[in-house]
C-alpha cells in the first residue's frame, strides 16, 4: 500500500497559524499523546517536567539561525531584489547558493548592490549560475577577512521568518526565533520544537537528572518545500548538513540501553539520529549530509518519544509526526487540536508523543 500525499491534507483555519510567540517560552500549550492507550491530555509546555525522570535523555538540535534574508538592488534598474542565503559553497571565493525574488529579473552576469541604513553601498554580488527556478549561485565581492565579511552579512540580514508569518521581522524575533541553546550558526529556519524551552525549565529538568544530548542539523528550506508528488516514495528531500558527536551518542545510548525515555526534540533531531544508526541499532557518531525523508510506515531505531509543533497540511513535518505516532492517531489528534484552537507552525504550540 503506497502512502499518498493527499492522506495528509486537512482544513486548517488561517487564524490558527501563530503570528507571534507565546508571551513566555514555556507557557505555550502542550498536547500529550499516549500512543499505547490513545489517551490525550491538554497541558502547558512547562508541565513536560511530569513526563521525564532521572537518566532519561532529551536530544536537542543546537543549530543557530543566521539572518538569511537580505534585500539588494539590481544594477542599472535599481529594482528591489530579495536574496535569501541558503548555504556557503566556498569561503575563499565567497560563493553562496541563494534564492532570489522576483527570480525572472535576475540573470547570470547581473550585479546586485546592498546598502546600509544610510544608503551607502557596502556589498556587491554577481550572479554566476542558475540552480533552480528561483535558485542562483552568487559571488560576493568584499576585501576584508571572513569574520568581517560575515559581520557585514549579519548587518544586512533580517531574521528569516517563514512566509506564513505575515509580518516583517520585529525586535522580538531576534531572541524568540532562536532556541536558548543555539550554538552552531548555519540554519535558515529555527528547529521550532526547541523554542518552548525556557532557562528555568532546562534547569529544572537538569536538577531532576534528565540528560541532554546536543546534535546539529542545519535546517534548510528543503524541510519546508512543498511536496509535489502524490506517491511519497518518489519525493526527494534536499540534503542538510548534520553532526552527531561521540559525547551525544554516549548520552543517548546509555539511556536507550537502560530502557529510559529517549526523546527527540523536533523533526530535525529525529532526522539526524535516524541518519546515524549503527548495525546494532544504536546511535553512532557521524557527520555529513542527510536527505532522509521519513514517512509511514517507518521503524524508528533510536527515540521512543518526540516533541514537535503542529505543522501545516501536506508538509514533510506532519508526515514524519504521523510516521512516529501512527497515521490515524495523529490525524485524529490534529482534528482535536484544530477544534481546541491550538496554535500551529513555527511560533505555535507543541505536542509530546509518548
């Protein structure tokens, strides 16, 4: 039986797509889904404390969002162009893969100028290749060293809020569209399940004896790209860089061997650990690129519980949640979440699947 994209379609009222984060990180709502009994509880996120004990392990993605959305102007015409940085291809040559909008105006050989708040041109780039319909490879021209260049990109960049958040970035987003444990710059979107953890909650979990394992997966836009094939076995995910350290594997495998709870915080953590499973079914240290697409039916090897936000219809994220929690159970829960007016997407509420 092939798994079809249309099985993951549902009506989501626009008003449930969160435009701002909850006032306090850990006071967003939490739906707790028990796979074994089918029981559903409605809690606050800070109540997650009640579901974890000493020697359990939480797996966090410590990627850090960089200000990837820039606005430049095209030479000669001065047309305003949005440039969305995807990934650096070559540090020495300052080559980057980007998305441009409007794409029809941008051709190979075009130069783009980026200005500061006073209107001075402080950075120039040239389009050197086409990659996809909206994708381009561009070369930045800058005389300083790499640290200075990255400083200029940061100065010009804006918080890359998803398009579903229909407002420009504000000061609040600098802090809140970033997890508290973000360390490794490289993501163009936040691993949103982790946005709910406050400093106090992390401390309380630590005091309780819960162990933390940090892995890195730099979230790319491929995670959010719409799926355009009905047969999910034919969908290809964009590759994303990930890294799992020896220290993280020891923390996770100790909990797994002891029959403890091993919880993937977010779909990105789940994809990373499922991309690094040893022959004996344990987590192994790894670094590289993963294009793993998880859809039902799928046997998970590492985690036995998962924290995730409420996702959009027909997204790879809701599909993974259904692979973990069971298709019918998760789709029923989504209907309940809509009825109970849970907030969806990046700044929305969370679900704990046990």
